[in-house]
C-alpha cells in the first residue's frame, strides 16, 4: 500500500479528541441513563459522557485515546446493548477473487465485526457490527488495499462514477502506450522466427545483438511505465504471502524479462543452445492484460448502468421559498419543512406533500405505470418523478438519503453487494487458487528442467510463464457478482426491487406461490361491480337515489356505492326521513321518492318478489358476491352487488405462474364461500380461508411441508409474519412503500404480474451464473495443464505465453459479456413502462 493510503487510514482512525456516538438499547428510565454514564466514565481516555434516554444514544468526548471496543464492553457489562450497525466501504486495488477473500479475512479479524461481505464487481465491502470505521479502513490498508467510507446520499455516486471513468481513461492511455511499444518488439522477435526473409533483413541491417538491445529498451519502457501497476501491487502481495492476480503477472513477466537480460548481456552464463530472448513475451503479456483490464472496466461500467440511471433521476436544483420569494439552491441542501416550487416539465427534487397548485405527475419511474397521476393539495409527491403541464408547491417531507429514490438506490446496491449461497464454494476455492497456480508453475519449471528435452531450461521457463499467465481467478471472482449487479439493476427498471440478493437464488427454487387475497389478488377496497335495473327504471337515476340513501352510512359498502355515483358524475338528490332498519337495510325519502335498500328478506318484508332477479342473484352468489336490492316508491327497482374487485392483471399472473409449473395457493381471512368463488374464477389450486393473521404463518408452514420451497406474496403490512416465514417474501408495494422489512422482494407497481416476472428474472440470473461459473472453472481446469505442456508428449503442442495472456484477458471479458446479456431480459408479462 502506498504512503497516501497509510496516511488516509491514519486520518480516518479515531484521534482521541472527536466525539464518539454509540446507540444504546435497553434503557427504560433515568436510572438506566445514570448507570450507562457511570460505566462509560470509567473507561480510560473518556473526558465526559452524555447519555440521552429519548434518542437512546451516548455521546462520549474523549480526553485522550479511547478504545471503542472498551466502551461497548462497558455498556454491555452493566446490562445494556450496543446494536450492530452496517458500514459501507469503497475498496480500491482489488483485481481478482483472491483479493476479495483477503479483504474479507482482514475485516473479520477486526474486533467488533459480526459479518463482512466484499464484492469484486461493485468494489465494495459491507460490514455489520460495532467496529470503528478507522480500524476497518486501517485493516484493509494493512492487507494492501485502499478503502474509504461511502456516504449514503445520492451525490456520492457522481464521485464514484468519476473515479471509475478516470481509471478507465488511465487504462486506455496505458494500453495505447504498451501497444505502441510492444508491437515493434513482437515484430522484431516473432517475425524473425516465422519469416526467414525477415530474419535475414534484420541480421543484415540492425544485427541480431542490436535487435536485442532495441527490444530490451522498448520492453523496459513497457514494464516501467504502463506495466508498473502490476509490480507495485503484485510483489508486495507476494511478500505478505498473499499473492493475487497482479503477482502472477509480475512473476511471469519478470521471469521472462530477467532471462532475456541474461541472454542479452551475459549469454555465457546460460547453457549452450538456450541463449534466447523473450522480451516479446513480457511486453505483449502486459499489453494484452491491460487490454483485458480496459475491456473489463468498460463492461463493469455497463453492469452498473441501472444505478446510474436511477441517480440521474435526481433533480440537481430546487426552487425553495426564502423570505417571500423562490430562490434556486442545490437539491441536496433542501431541508425537511422547506416549501419547494415544482414547475412544468421539472422533476420533483425531494419527497413532499402538495400544499398549493394542481398538476399531473409521471410516476412511472416508481410504479411502472405509464399513466400520469393527478396531484392536488394533500397529495404525496415522490422526488424524481416528472411534473407534466401544471405547477404546484410542496412541503418537503423527506430529503437526501431519506427520499424514496435514495431508498430504492440503497436497496438495489444492497442486493448487488450481497452474495448468493452458490458463491460460498467459489470463495473457498479462489482464496487458495493463486498460491496453487504458483506452486503449479514451480512444479512445471522443475519437471521440464529435469525431464524435458534440450534446451530444457528454455522449455521450463516458457511453460512456467505460460502457467502463471493463463490462470484467471478474475473470471471466477466476477462470475456471480456481475450477474447479480446486472439482474438486480434490470429488476429495478422493471419495478422489482430485490432487497436481498439471495432471493434471486431462492425464488428460482420455489415450488408453490401463496398469495394474500385482499390487496394482492384484489384491489383491496369495495367497489360497485354490478347494478341491474328492473323494467321501467333508468340506471343512472336509480344509482343516484341509492347513493343518496347510502350517503348517510359509514359502512364500506355504502361508501363504495356513493363513490361509484361520484365517478359517474351523478348529482345526489336531497334526502330526508333517513332510517336504519335493524337486520334488514335502510330507507329514506330522496327527492320526494321513497327508497328502500337491503337484503332479499327486506324486500320480502315489503311484499316485493325478488324472483325477477333470480338468475342474476345466482350468478352473483357463484362469484362470491352478496346481492342487495333497491325498491323505489314500493316497486322493485334494481339488484346491486358490491365486492372487492379482482385486479385486471391477476388472471394473467395466475396463468403465468401455472405456466412456470408452480402451484398457486390463496390464504385469506375472508369467508370460505367468497374465497372458493374467487379461487374458481382464477384457477387457484388451493385455498386456506377464514385464516387470522397469526394463522397465516401456520398456513405457510403447511404448504411448505406439502410442496417444498414457498414464495409468499402479500401487502407487507398485515402479512409481515407470513412474509418472514416463507422462503421468499414478495411485498406488493404501493409505489412509495418500498422499505418493507419483512419482504425479500418489493414489487413497486402493486401488480401481481410482477411475481412471474420476478421468478423469470431469477431463473435467467441463476442460469447466467451457472454459465459463468462453468466457463471460469472449465477454462482454468482445461488450459492450465495445456500451458504446463500436458499435450506435448502426445501431440508436440506447447502454448506460447503470449497466447496464454490473450486467453486470460478474454476469459474475464467473456464472463462480463455474458452477464451483460441480462440487460436485455424481457419479462413474460408487461406490467408497465418502468424505465429510468
């Protein structure tokens, strides 16, 4: 690690003078506060302590160096807890899967770390525990890498993107320089071997020795300028007995270069027949690996495009009320409670509530629904959504890292940074992969030196270098995380937020999908579904009379009828003499006409025959609806049904789940008759009706025992226990309710069609990961023996180190390219144009 990294680690370590804040759990009264303060005050280096019961925090001002773990132990000793937090760190300098293993191991050795997960594709470490950030950064620095804490705000992404762009620019510059310098070396050396006339031309003009001097100069420039990155990282890693990808390149090219130096300047030291130079191998290997790194950097940039697009939705400027007028300030400086103006065509800079004005807002980036939503006073507005033609002002309710958009980005990042169960085996293999390759290269050298044909030393060197160069732990390290990055980003674009990356693997294995009825299969609120009038009555007039009578009632069915009349633009007539008839219905005089509304028994008590509507009543009963009747001026006027209507996308979703070979079960608290009717309409396989919220967990367990892995779909509130009990919990979101703690996946559109889409994405992702892992392991398993010369005894085939470098460079690019195919994933069911 360079001096700058060490200095940065020191800067971020506790200085002994900064205030230290600790969250404290378990305090219930002022006595608890006193005990915690007394315990913390006894810790060496503590100057003053302030414990706040309301915020459940302790603020410690040190008088000297303070051990954070000593503070935590002091709190725990008196019976309280310091809860584990999560810290995100950006880690620079990782190049392969071996690096990931070493950073994880270094972090886990820090006192107070409960869990550490490092992701090569995102170049991030996620640490859970109570450890100090400075110690974490220092531990990574000691392992040979650089780290910095990541801010939670959206603005941090711009800096991260700039750093990646700068690194890609440096790689491009170094690649061009290495290519320009290595090409003459390759032509001079390989051309003279392959083309006799060229050998004669070089011998007659430059001379063989002068050709070697020129190759020496050009190769030295390649290794010293564009190739220096491999030696600065590779040799220190080797010295720590923790070799990585850079170590393989450094040792391989150095061996070829050193051998060539001896052949050029002290040929007498080499056995007869072995005086050959391999400058072209060292130079071209560096150029090819830089090519691979450059293509890899570009591909990595494309894997995170979904995050970039989400970040791009954030408005940069906000029009905020200050001293009676609106002034422009950066969006990240808006504070909760600020009044913000949103003009036509602009994005809302923060989350807020409309206090004046009216407009339609495009919320497709949140819900996936392409139809703009009307916003009036009191409506909630999500930051990043696009205002259409009107203008309005809002009061900021959430800003910065607390906005819905920031939460979505954070959820996507968490999913991208997580590890699937399948990755555990890969990690164990790759941690020891590079040392194993170095041992294999050493054995190759010795075997060829002892048993190889003359010139044995030449064969030994070339094959050992080929083994070092062809090994590609990068492909193994990138196989899983790149696929997760691309698929979770694509999922976010389609309105599917994977809160946990593991859900991608578990969802693919689901055998049964259990769904809650209310709010999931149905709209979640009663609506007028049927109104059929008797002869001589006009529908609109009858609906207006019924709604007028029902407007005096607070019953959900009554409200649904009144809302239906309102949607149809009907004016409700004046009402008097309203009366509720217990167990029967209601009656009143509306616009001078007597109106009675109630069940069939009420109509019969009035002497009216409902047989005229017998067929309709039977049909409605079969659909699980309970019909009501209306009489006007003593005549039977209409049959009415109010029910929780099935969402438009539900039938297609159920059919798609069946198409995927899954069983569908419905778990509901509704009565069995209604539940069976809805299940019959939709083709649902199993029904658990009249289930209380606590009983849903038991229902999930029964289904799991009968069918295997289960995915449960609910609204994320009443269904929280069932969501947690299922192997995978999917919450039907409302567009703003995305932080559902119990769910593994949040479907922001509120549409059940998102479930088969999420399962299809899961299957595509795991298939893609299997392809990547097969390639990564098969590549190394097949080509390392070939590079060692396994085919030479039977076929006389040897692999040049140059071809080995090309194969290694392309191996990582293949894995990344294959993962990027997931960007073209098309969901089986269209839910809405959810694009960033």
